[in-house]
C-alpha cells in the first residue's frame, strides 16, 4: 500500500536488505549503466521489474567555482547543479519516485503544497503517469512556477498564507478521499529520490565525500536523504565511515531549524511571519525537523541563517566571478559558506559542496548592482 506517516504522525523511512544488495551489486557494475538516477535501482523502492515513468533524470554536474574558491582559501569548491534536471529543479528527483510509486499502487489523484518547484515537478510526472495533479501554492509563488504547473495540466490553487497553510488544505482533501498527499515527508518516497543526490556526488568524487556540504533547507528532504544515502553506501562497503559536516542553510526571515539547533532542541517551533526572497526555503515548520537536526549534529555541522542581502550578494558574485548564475536558494548556500568560514567552522583547504537546487531562470533575477 501507499503509506503516509507513522501512527505518531512522523515520517516513515524506506529500509532495504543492504546485505543482499551488497552481495548482488558490486560497485563496479555502475560503470555500464545509463547515467540517470535509475542507475541506483537496487537502492530505490520501485521494484526492478517495473519500468519507471521517466522524463530523463540525468546525473547532474559538479560545477567548479575557481574564483570564489581562491577567495575563500578552499581546496575545492563545487556547486552540484540541480537545475539540469527535468522541470529545472531537484524536486524532479523526489517526485519521480513519489509518482512512480503512486502509479504502482493505483493512485488516481495526488496533491501537494508547494512553494513552486515541487508542484511543477509533480504535475509533470503525473501527466506521464496518468494521475490527476492538484497543486496548492502561496499566493506570492513566482508566476513562472504557477504557469508551469498549469501547463502540465495540474489544478492550481493559490492560497493566502504559507506553505503549511497549503498543507492543511491538502491534508483535508486527503482525509475526504479526494487525493493522496505528496507533501514533504508525508509519504516515504520523495526522500528516496532526493537520496540520489548523495549517491551521485559520492560516485562523482570517486567515493571520497567532501569535507562539508551546504544545503538550502526548508523541508530538509534532501539533507535527510543524503545522510541516509551515506549510511547505505557504508553498509554496502562502497565508502568508509568518514562523513561530510552537514550545514543546513536557512534565511534569517525563516529560521526554525537554526533556532532549534542553537537552543539544543530536538524539534523546531513554527517560525511566525516567515519572509525571504528565497521562496524555496520559506518553510515555517518542517515535519522532518528532528531528522534534519539529527543529521546536522551527528555530522558535526551546524544550522546557519543568512540575510536576504547576503543571498543577493552571493547571487551576483557567483555569476560575475565564476559565470554560474545560481537560484536564490543556491546563493543562500554560498552566503552560508562565507558565514561559516568567518566563524571558523570551515578550515582552509577544505573540500566543500554547495547545492544549487534549481535553474536561476525560473526566478526574477536581481539587478546587476
């Protein structure tokens, strides 16, 4: 069946027989497989004998940022560019798995609360899968995202409020039997798609993980998924026990995870009056807050908040200095890295990975100066 959450209302996580996978799948076997997220089929929930609905989920490149790397005194600095995925964002990873699993279980309609990219991705995969899509977005969601959802055939509802207000409408409709919720961590399969970011970067770096990962954190599915991916890879014997320090980057106008981290709390209180130019991380309350905080703390990383002005400066700098125009959430990770270096959290010569979660060209771009 298509599960949602536990009896306690918390996320469910997919588990695998990793000893069996280890015996059946040598790491070298990946070399002959297509360079898509489906190359990791044994570590994904869709059964091997089910042909996936796909829009072409290619591996995403690691973009070197040499000018900023030199400025910051780092040994290596990359941005993993998720804008190359279908629908232009990392949400394609999660929705590819969520929609494929829903299709396998016979789901006829899905709904999602979205700040933009998750709804666009779900709508696109639902078209391919023959599933009705319903997207609920805050009224100030970028127009390009709203149009993208509608062009993919989704029913789009603009909501006066935040993404968690949208989530209440999705939950109410699910309770009435109108659709299955695809809200962040309200089903276990989006996490498995996002996990492939960690699998990919490990493979792309020849199984030597970076020293630090800076990740734009709203619902935090990608950060949680990567942390899970690294554990799976160690269980397979493909990597050792060393882990990157995980840095959850939020906007100063919406920083519930940062506040909980600083307070030493296990869970995060809802952030009131949330605001930031980086819509994708404007999430006042995350269902997986405790999983985000656990990964950050276990890794020796931190949760950091950056001002919108610093996001804009990083946005301009990555384009002007290294020819790589980030989305605002991606720029937030560069702003977070600069803060971490200023606070002595990242050592000189470190190998650092930023995550650019979407193409910049879905967003109103800042002025040149």
